[in-house]
C-alpha cells in the first residue's frame, strides 16, 4: 500500500520560479518512487492563469498534474509591490491550506516546504488534527533574511514568529534543509542535530531541455553578443544594482550584453536606474513563462548567481547555481560559503565581489576574451553537477527518509 503524503508548497507548476520548479519536480519524483502524493498549493501567481474560468469565484480547485492529485487554494495575486498584499497572500494560503487538508483523506506524512514560513505552520496544524508525521523542508531562513533586509521591524510580530518557528522545529519529526550551513545554523539555535537531514536542490537531468537561444538572440538583436544572463527573483537580497553598475562600466564594449530575466520588488527600480544611465547594453525583461525561461537560459553565454554580502547569505545555496552549471554555462558567482566551495572544486565558474562592479567587469572580460576556455569551464561545471547533484538521487534519499 502506498504511503500517502500531503505535500504543502505555496508555489507549483505552471509558475516559472525556482521554488515552483523544485516542488514540481520533487513531487513527481516522489510519485515515481511509489508515494501517493497530494499537492496542496496556491492558485498560480500568473495573471493569465488566474483568468481561467476554473478559478473564478472559488476558494478551492481540485486539479491533476501528471498523476499528482493537486488541491489549489485561493491566494491574492502577489504583485511583489507591497508588504500588505504579500502578507495577505501568505496568510490566506496558510488558512485555506489548513481548511483543505482537514477535509482530505488522512495521510501518513505532512511534508511542508518553506518559505514562506507560514506553510510550515499550516503543515503542523494539519499534522496534529490528522495525527500524521510532520516533516519540514527549509529552503530559506525566511525570518532571519526578513530581519536582515529590514522587512520585519515590529517587535511583537517578530516575537510571535520566533515563537511559532520554535514550536514548528520542536514538533517536527524530521527537518530537511538544503545546505550544510542551514543545518549548522539550526543546531546553533538548539534544534536536535539527529533530526536534521541535508538534501541539496540539484537538477533532474532527464527533464533538462535546452531551449531555443537563437530565437531570443534574434528577437533582442543580440546575435553577435556575448550575453551575461541572470534569471530569477529580482529582490533586495540579490543585490543586482551592482550588475547595472557593471553594465555602465561596460557601455563602450560593443560585444557584451547583460540580460536580467524575472520579477521582484527591485525590478522597476533597476529599470529606472538603467534608463537614467542611458544604457543600451542591459535588458530587464520582466516575468516570463517556463518555456521562454528555457530559451533565455540557452541564449546565455554565462550565468550570474549572487546574493548580498553577509555571513547569513553565505549559508545559502541558490538552486539556480545547479541549473546554470547543468546547462554548461560558466557561472559568475558573487557569494561565499558552500556555493563558493562548489565553484572552486568544480572549476565551473569565476568568483567576484558582489559589492564591487569592477570585480564583476574583470571576470566578464576574462570569459569574453577566452571563448575556448570558457566552454571548458561550462563543461566542467556540468560534469560536477551530474556526479554530485543529480536530483533523482537526492529525491531517492528523501524517499528513504520519509519511509522511515
């Protein structure tokens, strides 16, 4: 008899972001491994999807995706333009996910994937009512990062969230984290080390499809350019202003273009900064669908992966690092910790100081001027990820943990 799992994740297909990709692929692989997976997720955070009749006027929608049972709950569309609508988005998911979970057939395991942090709270409530095992996946130190970036300032709110965080950690039968740094951080916070497991993000090479990069190059008029690309969230944590500053320093270099793909709280500010600097060598596209995202990735000659310079961010390991390396793209990395170790061990990229645009410019020129060696750098990165971060192997490890 298959073990029944409630997989709680606020982001899922067809959203085109790292959290949705990871949740979608992981849930499918768990399904292939013999688990009965029921996805509890939010409405797609895409205007085109929201306009479909099946979502109109409903709080819950039952769906099916490649054999997975999917229950979608209403969440306000997150425009990423204000804290209030974002919090409303998080709280509505937490409340309605609990409502959905309580009326579904009892599972053996609740697997709550955070962030947002409130997903783990919803998972705990369902687990207690359903008398099920409770497992948290922590992909982001959400509260810590919000404090660092000044997004949480109210002392009473911080106290409540820290208390809830402690309760969820203590109640969890197992905690799955995505980096060794996160494990060490939680142990330092008093969480029992024996119930923490590290399962990195990785890449499912069977589902890795190379897009049509030439289409993107042609549409953007960049056929003969060396393209430095960034794809992902454009938020405070990414510190992408340094990339615009680097584009300014490269404005006289005819053969180099920078493309930023994605959306987030900082996108419009970066667009305005590029406009003020009168730059014609940097392109900020806004959000794209998953198919177009693959095409953009194929068009890149090198990928940017970076976060603000802070010891807390050095604990993290962006999933886009593995994806860029899997596509044989040399990585320009502005990050320390485990990510830096991976680049140094693999030889799959170059390091730069995320606070210094000149540092980034030097590394861009190093890649641009040595195309044959650049290709070898990309191949070394791909080989390393295939050997150490194949998502199928990593999800098999997760499956064994859940079977316990």
